[in-house]
């Protein structure tokens, strides 16, 4: 697992995104590797991912497990299969954390476990979008 590398990628991408800057090509390429890994693991259709980036969340198991894969590879899942808000908030730069902390902590607290880890993370990501579509971001 490439957890440390993915956490660094997540921090860099979120920092760039939150500041309205263009994400550097090297970071995009690393994001593409993470994306390709999780697409390969789940066989999710790219159209479902594209829709989720726009806030349209399919009920397809493959999309749910793609999201779980992203969170797992970035070490953002607890041992009991829930979103680890502390892990995410602990690595975010202050300027990003300020914008995202209310949504991250609220969603972590209010999302009940789904049928499995895939559904739980999918519910969490949906919550992120519903609470703060302006700052919502997805690989």
C-alpha cells in the first residue's frame, strides 16, 4: 500500500484546490495512478465517477467500492470501516482545514454505517457534497 504517498498527494491537491490554484501536472499524474489503481480494483465505469464529481451518486456497488478504495489507499478509514476524520484533518494544512473541518467532522459524526465499508464511505462522500458542494472535491 502506498498510504504515505497518497496522503501527501491528498494534502497537495486539496491545498491547491482550496486556494483556487491549478493542480500541478506531477500531482495530477499521481492522482491518476491512484484513480487507475482503484478503477482496476473495482471495475467502476468512468461515467459513474464523472457523475459523482458533479454530485450525482449512483447506487452502483462499483462506485461505492471505488470510493472506499480511494479512502483506504489514503489511510482515511478506521479499523471498523468508517471514515477517519481525524486522519484527514490531521494532515490538512491550516488554510484547507479551516474550510473543510465543519463538513468533515459533521459527516463523520452523522453518517451511520452502511451495509459494508463501500456503502459507508459512499454515504460519507455524499454527505460531503450535500453539506458543502462549493468545496467538494473527488479524484
